C-alpha cells in the first residue's frame, strides 16, 4: 500500500472508532476485510489510528475542526500538519489516496500555541484539575508524554536469567534493549520491538512484556521466600508472574472474571513459576501478602489505551472509586495479622490513589501505612500508584 492508501484506511477506521467502536476491534475487522494488506501496512495504519486517538484534540484543531468533534479525515489532515507535512502531498488524485483538500480545508488553522490548554495537551478539560491535583508543576510535561507512543519494556525473569544473558539472547533475534532505571528488572527496547513475541527470549520465558512502572510496583513489595501471596485482581497475571519471579512464593491468583486469567497457566509454565488459580470460595482464610491491582481509570496509561481518555466520565470515575473501596474491604480480612495489604492502580488521580488509602485507613485502625508512591510518566514508563499497609500483629 502507498502511504496515501494507508491514510485512507486510517481515516475509514477512525470514523468507526469516533462513532463509538473499539479501536482494536475496528483494526482487526479492517485487516480481515483487506487481506492484501501486509504486516507493515497494518502496523502503519494502527500507528496512524492510535496516534490520532492520543492527540485527538490537537489534531482536530490542526485539521480545522476547532474544538468540535473531528472526523477521521480532519484528524489525519491535522496529523500531517503536526508533523510539518503539507496535506496536499497525500490528499490527492492518486488511486486509493484520500480525495484532495477542499478550499475550506486548505485554509491554515489558528496556531496550536494559541489553542486552549486542554487542546494543546490533548486532555478533556474536566480531567485537567484532577491531573493538576496530583502532578502539580509536572502536569503539562506529564500530559505531553501521555500523548506520545509509549516505549516497549521487557521484564527480565530473574528466576531464569540475568539481564546480561537476556540482552544477548534478544540481540541474537535482532532486538536491542537497554536497562531502565525505574526497575532493576526492566529493559527498554530500542530496536526490533515488533519481533519480541517471536523471539527465543520471550518464548523461553526469559523476558515478559511489562511496563517499567508496573515492575517498579513489584520492586516495592516486601516479598520473601516462603510467603503465601494472593493476587486478588490477577487479570492476565502480569503482576503475579513478576511477584513469583522475585521470591519463592506460594502464589494464589484470583479474579472476579476467571476468563481474564486464561493465559496465566501457559505464561507461568513458560516462566517456570507455580501458581494456583482460585475462585473466591476456594481462597484460604488469610495470606502473608495480598495484592489488589484494582480496576481504575487508566489515567496513567492513556498513551497505551488512548480511547479510555475520551470515554471516561465523572460517573464512571465515581463507580470505579466505589469499586476500589469495596475491593479493599473484601481483601482486608484475608491479610493475616502482621501481614501486608498492597494496593495498586495505573491511575494518577488522588481519588483512586492516596484518597482511597486515606479512606481505608480511616475505616481500619488495625492497618498502618508502610509506604505509598506515585510513579510519574516523567520517570519513563506509564503512571502508576501503589501503597503497602501492615495489619497489626
Ligand atoms: C487492572 S486489572 C489487573 C491487571 C493485572 N493485575 C496485571 O498486572 O496484568 C484489574 C482486574 O480486577 C478484576 N476485578 C474487578 N473487580 C473485581 C473484584 N471485585 N474482585 C476481584 N477482581 C476484580 C478485573 O476483572 C480485572 O482483571
């Protein structure tokens, strides 16, 4: 496909996404209906779509939509202008290219510098004060990072490998990576990211795909050999496996939606880690450490899941905060006296983080805060928060 044909495809996909469909599903359906498109075409179209979703307000502005809801076409015109490319070079009479710009579309939009802050930072206006509350002076710099593509990070499985060995193995498959200061197990991929899932290092469980911030959370947990640990919101098991690699644990994984845990068994066997999957009724009365990596707004990870940025509402945020408090209540009795309750989100909002912990501590005299930490996108990975609390012995 030509670059212009890829733009046409991205416009088609974006119009479906803007109408409310899920971006991943739209891209998968597009690929099914266009079998002639190769992997490079699909990757380029995907990048166009996700870049435009990250930068929806600024690209819309540059595409002539002002502050109104943009079309896919306006987003792609804006994307080209943001890169300093004249849209006329790709919106042209070539076969499969998007049709040429109209006279109205060709009128240069007002400079982005003069646009409202939420447009410049690609952030819904109502979320700006929420970010400001937790990030303060760093808000604008952090939001600028959330509108860029995230880096690809690997976690070296220290149960199986050293960083040096993992780097050698990756290099054999043409993948280059460098250690990252956020976590001693983290590698940032600098070349060949798309080849990771086919690499020997990945297939033999030497590395896993995991954000560096997520790894930093596990570094902050007081894990020791012999501990019994419950991962109460295990999902696909990213944090479970990272905990299991840290220490020889008796590791139980649980999720209210068991279907979400279907990949844990094969991932665990690849990583050489034993886990037991448990329904609620099968859980032990108590554990040395219980982690709840709760559902959240994802406001620290909008660069990875940009649709969430535009779909979030105050009502949904309130429902999430209520669910987080409920989960904390559910897990508190499962922490043995003297044991640790760990709470984590990929959010940057106080109501889901420090506010949630303060509320829990006010309701539970038996718990005291050991530490809490907000991990900023300025540290290089996604934004996260975690807290550890000790139950009185
Ligand atoms: C942020 S995700 C977990 C991600 C996972 N820990 C990882 O690192 O890959 C939150 C998970 O919480 C689960 N969940 C939601 N409500 C729950 C509840 N009441 N009890 C247990 N799990 C719940 C969701 O199904 C979802 O898989």
